C-alpha cells in the first residue's frame, strides 16, 4: 500500500510515495534530507520552516521502521556525523575490502557510504548481520 504525502520544498510542491524512498538522513541541526525516487534530487525539510512537512517525514520513518515486511530491512547508521535510516534491501552491491571496510552505494544518491569496523563498529555489525541473514553471504573478517 502506498504512503503518499504532499511536501513543499523551495517553492515547489511534491506529491511523493514515501514507500519508494530508501534513505533518510537526519542532521544535528534537525534537518532531514531524502532523495526523490529514480532521481538524485534531494529534498531537505527543516522543522523551523515547515513543521508539518517535517512531522510527516518523521512519522513515516517511525512507521516504516516498525513494519515487519519482506521488502524492507531498515537500519540506522551513523556516517559522517549524520544519522542515516536506510532500507538495506534497496542496496544492489556491497564491497568488502581486505582492511574490512564495507562500501555500498545508495540508490538515487551520488556518493558511496563507507563503513569501517574500527571507527563505526555498530553500523558495521548491522550490515554484516544483514548480509549473513538475508543474502547468505559470510564475509571473511580475519
């Protein structure tokens, strides 16, 4: 079932199916960013300028993380001092390096997420758990 919302951003009005958004990013200044599906256009919502739209996004993120459905595996990952809420089922490839870094590319976003087991052990373990449980791939961590 689609979860449609109407959002204002930079004098434009968007009608978005949030079920098709795969990544949300919360920053310390309380802004939330997400990227339009099939596009690299970011939508940035600030609670000071649009409390109602900000609340719609926060409500959806809380709702989506609570769902127990096959097509979503939402995790919170801290990366570069931002909190990303990511549906790992939307990731099409992961790269595991000899130094154990994990790199993956989020749909609709033009930069990679690089997780290091030393600097970000909690997020690293969440991804390793996902790979083992849902893909059957076990990475060599020796």
